[in-house]
């Protein structure tokens, strides 16, 4: 399966002005996009409230960013298809994303598309603030469409996983209901609140009409900076308490660095050792920053989760080869690719 997937994945080239016109949207009145009554959309979430946990099919979610770090998704697919975990990591990840902590039991032949084939440690209805905090988030937009604001990598991995796919169901936490706004107002609000990332894989601005229509690797551009920063997580920075699209802010900073040792295009990222060296270099540069140093878009290193020191223990975990009892993330990436 992974060979076929790798061959079909293409880099989505998105450049500003290619698709649609924001001018047409700005001329629309709020009543032109009613959520109810008269909504012709057969699947809508018009009535969803803030903090409500809503079950959806992956296919119902609309992306709010144009690119992914494809290598992060490849790592996840490697872990799900080649993993050495006692319980396949896909079930732990799904349970966590569903607000249910982690998997408790998994039947032979279990698959994500059949929630009856596995159980999670926290039953539905017994969620806690701590388990809910791990869930992915979404905003209700015009016509009651649901826009994913966190979880593009995880959910795209589920969409590509054998035994899952776009019809797989999962819950998201609603962080806003903007269904009373027309598209122009909606996207203005989304940008003001930091709920969308309108820059492509080359860090060039795009308009909302250039965003992918659905989840899945082939619909997103490949951003190698975003991928490298995923592997540097917990080594040079922490995601706890960080803003949405945190790695993309770090990516803008990384692109501005002149040292070729910090740039994916300057490293042989097809080689396990060279990729590890790149991650060490990036994380070392991150922790060397003053917490008040502006990284990008006015956000400081402290706001973006910079760690006080390089975490050697986490780096050692990342570096473990596939032959290890618990391989590192890069080992799964290379085993899958």
C-alpha cells in the first residue's frame, strides 16, 4: 500500500490568484449564505456550540492550511503499518484525538473504521478537561461547513491508513460558530483569530479559495520545513500551550536563517543520519534564542514553546534505529518510505 501511496502523492502547487476571487466573496451579503433555513448542504453543523464535542466523518472536514510536512504523515503511516507497539499506535492516537485518552483493548482484525472493534480507556461521556484538551478542533463556517483548525496531519494519516479512510468517524471540539457570516467575513475572522494558515509550501500567500477541499496527502503541498520541525518537537521546543500553526511560525523563522546546516534543502534528508544531524542543528539553534526574541509574525520564541535547553533524552529516542525494540520516529519514516 505504501509504495502505491508514495507514487500518487504529488506536491500541490498553490500560488496566489490561481483559483477564485476574493472580490466576488466580498460582494456577498450575509443572507446569501444562510445556515438555516433553506440550507442545501446535506451535511451541516449549523447548531454546533462552542466546546461541544461533535462526531464527524473525516470527509466532512474542510482544511484551513494548504500544506503538510509529508514526512510527519509518512512516519505515522510507518508506525501504523510496521509498528512494534503492543497495541497498534493508530488506536492510541485515535482514542486520544477522540477525547478518550488511549486504547484499552483491540480485537483481532480491528480497524479505525469500526469503533466497535476496539475500546478506549475513557468511555464516551466520562471525558475530563485533560482528555478533551488533547482533541483536535474545528470551526463552523458558512452553510454549516466544518473547518478543521488543528489535526491536519493526524487526520490525513487516518484518511490514508488501511482499515480507516475518509469515511472514518471521529469527534472534534468546536472552538467557534461563524455560520452566520458570509465567506468574506468568515475568512477575515479566521485570520484575525489565527484559525487559518494562508501561506503555501513555499511560504507564499494564498487566498482561501486555494485551500484543499479535503484531507489526504495528495491534496496538500509538501513543506519540508514543517516536517523537520515536527521531528524537533520536545527536543528544541514544546507544543504545550503553543498557538495554532505553531510549527509554521517556526518554519518562517527557519527559512530566514542563512546557515545551510539549518535548511532541509541543504541536507541529504534521504539519509537517516543526515536527517538526524539537521534536527540536532535546528533544535540547538532554537534553544539558543532569547525567550523574548521575535521569531515570526510578532510571536516570540517563548510564546512558541522554546525549551531552555536541548533535550538529549528526546533526541536519543528520535535517533533509535528500526532494529531497536522501540524505533525512533525517523526510523519508521525511512522504513515506510
